[in-house]
C-alpha cells in the first residue's frame, strides 16, 4: 500500500510541494488554493493509500504482450472526431 500514484497527469506532481508546510512556518495549504492537478494528485494518492494498487504484483501475459507489440508496430489510423460525426451522422 501507499507509494505514489501511477495514473493521470496529477501523478507527476511532487507530493512535498502540496500540503506539507515548511518547517517553522504556520502555513497550511487550503483546498481552494490548490490547482486542479494538485487536487487530483491528492485524491489519487488517498485512494491508493486506502485501497492499495489493485494491479500491484500482477504481470502481463505473453499473449497481451504480443498484442501490444503488434499494435505498437502497426498503429491504427486516427480519425478526427468531425469525420466520425460526418460518417455516422
């Protein structure tokens, strides 16, 4: 359990930069002062702390690894949203 989150943009934020006040200061960060990324990080961190990482200790199967390699070698074409709307109505 614990550890740093591995999901989302918020996982790139350093934990020490959030709510840990600098020693000797009476400063406390309030939720209203957090950026969205900082708030997402705190939420992700708390969820992982409480529930743990559900994928911890799991390994990818060889079949999945092969499929992933194939997709990386032959990526599918990306279709812009507008073209999908035009095709499907």
